[in-house]
C-alpha cells in the first residue's frame, strides 16, 4: 500500500464531511462575520495583522463540534456563535505559536503570520488572540465558560510545552505521547462539546457525555492525523507527507517504527526524505505495513472512536447526539479508507 494507491475511497470521507457541514452553512457564515467584527476590538495599529489571522478560517472542526453539540431546531443561538468564536480564537492562537516553533512558512496555502510579519510579532499576536478569547468568554451570564476556556487554554499550552521538550529527548514513550495529545488536541475537542452541550436545555448528564465524546474523538483525530503523515494523499489532506519525521516530532507511528527498526534506520529514513529520494515516504509506509504498525494504529484509533460513541449512547436519541455520531462515523470511514487495498 502506498500513499497514493487508492484515490477513490479516500475522497469519500472529505465528501461526507463536506456534506455534513452543509447543515452548518448559516452557522459558519454567522461565525465568520462575528470573527470579522472582532478585528475592531484590537487596537487600530494592529488590526490588519489580526484580520490576516482571523479571516483564514480553515476546517472549523472545533466550531462544528460546538454547533452540533448544542444542536437545536429553530433560530441559531447567539451564545453558540460566541462560544464557537472563543474556541476558534484559542485554536488560531495556538496555530500562530506552532508555526513559530516549527519555522513554518505556509499554512493553508498562504504565508504564516510569523513569515509575513515576523516571529516576534506573531508571538504577541497569539497572546492577544488568547486574551480576546477569554474576554469574549466573560460575556456569558455565568463564569462557567470563562473558567473552562481559560483552563483549557492553559492545558493546550502545557501540552505544546511538553511536546517541545519531549521531542528533544531520546526516551519518549507511548504514555507521554498520549498525555500530550490529550492536552494539546483532545482538550479543545472536549471543551467544544462540553460547553456547546451546556448551552442547551438538555440535562447536565448529556453535557458530561458530550465532553467525554469530544475528548475521545480528539484523541482519535490526532492519531489519525499522525497516521496520514505516511499513508495520506497530499491533495486530499492538504499537507506534505513525512513532515513529522523530518521535524523530529515523536508521534505514535514514529515511536513504533523506531522501536521496531532501531534509531539508526529511523534516522536514515529521515535523511532519505530530506534528501528528496524518490518514493522515500512510500518505502516507510510499506515498512510500517509489514511491521504491523498501520494495523495497530488503526486498531487503537478505532477504539477511541468506539469509546466516543459509547459515551453518547445513553443520549443517542437527542438531536445533538445524532449529529455528533455522524462525525465519529466519518472519522471511522477515513481510517477504513486508509486501510483499503
């Protein structure tokens, strides 16, 4: 199996996600306008920089989780829009900081904030985005949103710090990997679903279940993303393959690979990619398949999706659960597409 062997099934999942997100067309338009309006909250001297960041929306997965976890028939809740904006601004701030640390020049096919305005400006813009997100969170009737968002922001940043330190170590393990992705990825999935559910009239037990769903889904999403670094299709997933290996990020597939072939061969594989050797990524993908790494990763990821759906099972008949479970099914289909032969 290679990264480009099966274009047809791999195109299915993004189509499914796009179709599902059509339900949120008005939601996203309202959110985009709300975020655009936030530019005026920044000082006039930096509004062009803030606008540059805020107008680059991306996939809006976390926003979709907010809207779907709070899904109700009738007019769109202004509270859900505000909450989605808060989560989105926190996420954008982390991306601005990530791009500085990764020395990335491009994100979503245009210059990163760090590349366009300089890393020093990017650091401070990320801080400003965090601050504005927390400020927006204070506008809710209770302090619950502010408490959860500020805590989640701290945990996401802690996860990034831990990953930065961990990638420099040689004794990384699966336990530390799972801890990091719980903080840096699953945390925002959790708070998106939990707080979105809290803004509905449904029982608090549903919000707890939605939060658990989000945490497991976020874990599965990160594991899937790590796997696509070797088995994905660049045109579909929108990123260059092999970047985790080149940058030294110790993802779970790479930990398994190094454990089974040894650090010397793993480093040689990295050099092959850096040197632009033909089929370097495909060779690693073949090795991972032969070593059982792909199947093990798929099994672990699918278990997280199962745990996510199980968390919602007592509330599966609620309208929000119906939409959230569709996202879980789509992610499951993405994994199956990667597994296709």
